[in-house]
């Protein structure tokens, strides 16, 4: 009986279902971090290139979380293009989630070392909404 139930449960669990990461604990120093390039449209191109190289594989071209690697993740990568989600965070908080990361969200401190490129990626994410 238990085996039967287990099979029924497994077969009704959608393959796409992912666990939600839950709220981020963002340190005060990042909450207070100011974007020195805020609203700099010129950086969106650099940001798009950086995003394409480092982020698109999981987050998808437009931030929907539908990149080619997303299927292998256990955690929902969220929807970076969602304006309601974006409005909850300032650029410093986005910076923390984007470059420090946690669990399946990789740390990029050693891969993206240029501060300007980091903020350019944040500006690009802002342009997705
Ligand atoms: C290997 C796949 C992968 C790559 C590459 C990746 N991410 Fe993520 N990202 C995730 C996952 C999974 C989460 C959700 C993590 C969690 O909630 O614990 C996430 C979460 C985020 C979040 C928070 C989203 C939310 O809804 O809370 C931001 C912002 C983010 N990523 C930005 C980036 C940026 C910017 C890059 C590139 C520099 C990047 N990510 C590269 C997998 C990835």
C-alpha cells in the first residue's frame, strides 16, 4: 500500500516544480551600498553583455528564469523582470543577491571583478522590467 501511494505521489509531482528560495538576509552594508552609475543608460550595453555571459544560462534572456540550465536547478531562480519584485529592493540589495549569492545562486566575486561591470549588470536587470 505504501509503495503504491509513493508511486502515485511521485507520478503526480510536476517535473517543473522547484523549491522557493525564501526571503534573503541582506547585510546592512549592502543595503546602504549606492549605485554610482544609477540611470547611466550608456552602461546597459556592457550590462547586457555581462548578463549574457554570466547570468543568462540560468535566468534566461529576459530574466524569466528559463535559461538552458534552469531545468537542472532545484531552486526557482525567480523572475528578474518582475516590476513588483524589483520595487522591493534597492540597487545595493540587488548587488548582494547578484554577486554574493547563496546556495544555487553562484558567487561571482572572483568571476566579475570590475565594479563598473557589476553595476552595469544591475542597470541591465533594471532595464528588463
Ligand atoms: C547556475 C545558475 C545561475 C546563474 C549562472 C546565475 N543565477 Fe541568479 N539565481 C539562481 C538561482 C537558483 C536563484 C534563486 C536562489 C535562492 O533563492 O536561493 C537566483 C537568484 C538570483 C537573484 C534573486 C532573485 C529572487 O527572486 O530572489 C538575483 C538578483 C540573481 N539571481 C541575479 C543573478 C545575476 C546578476 C547573475 C549573473 C551575474 C546570476 N544571477 C547568475 C541561479 C543562477
